[in-house]
């Protein structure tokens, strides 16, 4: 696993695979209290007590996750894949064009967790599906988090979105979610059992988002 710390530090990973790593506390693959950017990378079968794959810690734990996959990660306590605000307040994560699927955590701990210690999540153009232990969980009572142009669907043993409701717009959430442009309709994934979350022809999610919800391409992916 990788650990970064402090305001003066920054981490950047591109085209990487993090597989079968373990941590005794938080962040099976990456635990960072520094700024971290991860693009076009995969997190698979990592495990930890909390945050099976990625933990963002403290006021300098600012994360940008772009075009990544989180599959089959596990946590014993909370956050099967990603935890924001672990151990101290002020962390943030912008997650774009990312699939979080088939991760497992007990007790409704969420595939992605914004902890009660504070943090901020922006989830855009992403899919959180088929996780055991729920989809998104937000325990931060002062949360101003946003879910946009995204799909939260088929998560079990927990709610699709649990705790404090973020601002949700132009997204498909199983069971529905308040907010403009939201859908409660099967997104018609191509083959989710095989990990293919592309949309088939006729999906109600095609062209249902809004371009203005997409954050700036600060990582210059194109």
C-alpha cells in the first residue's frame, strides 16, 4: 500500500493497478493525508479495516479520481472502496468517470463513505452498483456533497444512499432520490455480472445528464 502525508506532499498515479493489498487500519491500497490524483487506474481485491482501497485523511487529503475502476475490494468496518474524511476532518474527493462495483463491507458501511468527521464528495459521471453493504453513505451532518450524472443501483445490504442526503441531480438512483432530473428506472447495463457497466441501447440514462455538471479536466486527460 502507498501512504502520503502533509500539505507539501502530492501523489499522482496514472495507468496503475492496485491488487490484493492489505492494511490493518484504513486504505488497503492508498491512505493519503496529502493531495492525490489517480487516473485510468484499477483497484481490485484490496482490503482493510476501513476503506478497502482508498482513504483520504485530514485537511490535506484532497483526492481526484478520474476514469478508474474499484472492484471486489473489502472492508471489515466501513467503506468497502473509498473513505473521505477518515480520522480527521477536511478531506475531499472528486470522483469522475469511475465505476465502483462488487465491493463488500459489513453493516451498511457503504462502498463510498463520507465520514462523520467531515469531508466533501463530488461524484460525477460515475456508477456505484452491485456493492454489498450499500452504495453511498454520508455520515457528515454538515455535508455539501454532490452526485451528478451518475448511477447508484443494485447495491444490497444497505441503502443506495444512506445517512445525510447529498444534492443529487440528473442521476439514476434505485428507489428514487429528490432533486432535479433524477430517475428511478433500470439503467440497462450491458453485462454487470461480467463487470460491463456500459449502457445498452434504450437505456433511460443515455443523454440524461448535463454537461455543465462535469468538473474541469484539471488532470488534462485528453
